C-alpha cells in the first residue's frame, strides 16, 4: 500500500512510490 511507501518514497526520491504503487 502507498501508505507505507510514503516515507520510503521520500528517501528514494518519490521514485519507489511509482514503482511500488504500480
């Protein structure tokens, strides 16, 4: 879920959000 990726995306540069979100 993107809820748990929000903090991780900020560390990766919002790049992991699109990868995990999709």
